[in-house]
């Protein structure tokens, strides 16, 4: 039997913890240069260590962020990342203890939700996480990728000098506000890390509206470059494309389509309902090559999380929530546009807290989860109303890797 201990790490332990995480992902330890930018993601008090018999066996860290929810509120949210357990110490409950430490910490800080991107889809549901947003990868044949004449037009695009990206892009992102449910606040440490690890040939451009106000930006980098200028193929890999409106979005795509020396454009982590095909003369030049789970959300405080979002006008629905990992969330909630309250009434629906997390941002309907056996329906007449309550106008999307 091992003695387990879980605690926030001291600053001096951050780098060994990072190296442990890198090894858990089968990656080499960080270099001194990488550590310069990566270290800022380690917030004092929020890097957790799991010890077995006094020896560091696993780690997880939380970044302070916020999540946009339906209705537009930004909910304080802990961004969980850097999760790893030593390969020779797995399946001994280290992750379980780290998860508990993170939830306790999030509650103490008044964060009703935590969120993460998962390396594997089978790890986090047992801790109450559910898939709250999905995203797609699109691949475009540049030679066929002309925009339709009626595609929105306007404003101008400027290339950013590489050293200007770090100062300009965070301001543009902040100025746009969180563009959809599922979008998250990017702190300084996020920008430090993500711009520092970008390759030296990465390109950033900003779109300005006719009044000169920045309302969108794009980051990409060339892949598979062939310097012989003959039959090589060059793919532009789009890392980040955020637009405040339809004109900025269309112009940023147009910019990509018009790049010389480019055969293919591959954009990862795009919203499922982004209308790229609808902008194009030849819609088959745009292929969706992957759709996957994106942001996983955990409602750490179910009542507070539900109260933070809005619900459509409909009769309240009575939902029983099961939560084995945080049992004080268990109970029946009356969920409606005017109120979210605990109740002693008999539930119309029952679900695990991970299913509620999947519903939270509007990515999936209650009916779909019921059809999959993830929601138990005690009163079928309540189902259409529940669908209407939770549904949202836009498909939620995160768009920020962390
Ligand atoms: C994923 C990882 C952190 C799990 O850590 P761990 O300490 O082994 O997890 P625990 O011992 O607390 O496991 C708790 C439960 O989850 C299950 N579980 C954990 N990881 C799992 C996985 N990858 N696949 C399937 N089940 C898993 C365990 O079997 C255990 O189940 P049980 O309670 O029924 O016995 C660890 O395997 C790891 O570091 N993997 C490589 C890095 C990685 O993927 N990190 C996550 C980045 S998002």
C-alpha cells in the first residue's frame, strides 16, 4: 500500500513536474529556452503534485480563465492542463487524487466549472467531465478555393511583423470579446507560450473594419515546403482564426485562398457550423477531414454553473443529477429561464453530471442523449421542453488549445 499525498507544489518543484508531464506524453523534457515561456503557465498555488511514498508520481495544473456560456456571461473557469502520471506509477489513484485537489481548489476560488482538452476520450468522464464542444478539421484545395462573388467583403488585411504579434494579437482577441459559448479567456501566459512555440515561419495577419478597428485575425504556418519551386506541395496550416463578424471571417478566408505558392490549406479546431463551404464557388474544394471532441467541461458547482447561463423560454424541467465524485451536487434541480433551484419534487429526467456538462453549452440535445441512454426519461412529455430550454442559436466552440 502506498502513502498518497496531494498538494500544491512549490515554485522550485514546477520544472521537475513539467518534465514529468512531458515524459508522460512521451516527449523530451523541456529545454531552458522552452521553460522561459512555458514556466509562466505554472500559476503559484495551482500546480498540483501527487506523491506516492514521498516521491512525485504525477502532476496537473490549473490555469485561471473564464468560459463564455449561453447568454454571453463569462464564467470563472479553471483550465486544467499538464496532466501526467509517471509511466511506472499509473493506475494507483494518482490522477484521481489530483482531480479532487483541483476541484477543491476551483471551489475555493469561486470557479463553478473546470475545463480541459483530453488526450484520450476514456479518462475524464469518471470525474464528471462531459464533451461540451466539438470541432472539425477542414482541408481546402487552394486552386479550386475561390470565394463566391456574393461573399461578404470589406475592410483590409495587414501582415503583422513577427515581433508585433505578441503585443497586437492579445489586444485584438480581447477586443473581440468571447465570440461564442465555449470560447475562453486567454491570459498572458497562454500568449507567451503559444507564440513562443510557433515556428519561425509562422505568419499572423489582422483584419481591420472600414473604420480601422481590428475585428479578426489569423495565424498560420507553411508545412511541407519544397524549395525547388517545381512540383513540391505547400500546405498552410491554420492555427488560429477568430473573427468578430461575417465580413472579417470571409476576408480572412479570402486571404488564405489567394496565397501564392500554396496548394492546400488545412485548418484545425474549426467550429462545426462555420460556413466555409457556403462562401465557395466550388463547395467540394472544402472537405471536413475530422470531427472530434474539443472542450470537456466539469460542472464543479452544478447550481452556480447552471445559474450562470440563460435558458430559452419554456416550462421549467425537473432534472435529477447523479454525481459520484462530488456527491454534494447530487439532487433534483428545477431548471428554467427564471430560476435554477434545488427541489424535492419527483424528477422528470435523470442524468449523470457528465451528461449535464455535455448539454451545458448547447452542443447536443437532451433528446439525443436520451436516445443514447445517457438521460433517463421518467416523463416523456417533458423532453421537447427540455430540448427547447437548453438549445442555443450558435454551435458552441472553444478554438483555444491549452
Ligand atoms: C491518464 C493518466 C493521467 C491516468 O493517471 P492514473 O494515475 O493512472 O489514473 P488513476 O489511477 O487515478 O485512474 C483512475 C481510474 O481511471 C482509469 N483510467 C485512467 N487513465 C485511463 C486511460 N488512459 N484509459 C482508460 N482508463 C483509465 C483507471 O483504470 C482507474 O479506473 P478504476 O477507478 O476503475 O480503477 C496517466 O495514465 C497518464 O499520465 N497518461 C499519459 C499522459 C496523458 O494522457 N495525460 C492526460 C493529458 S489530457
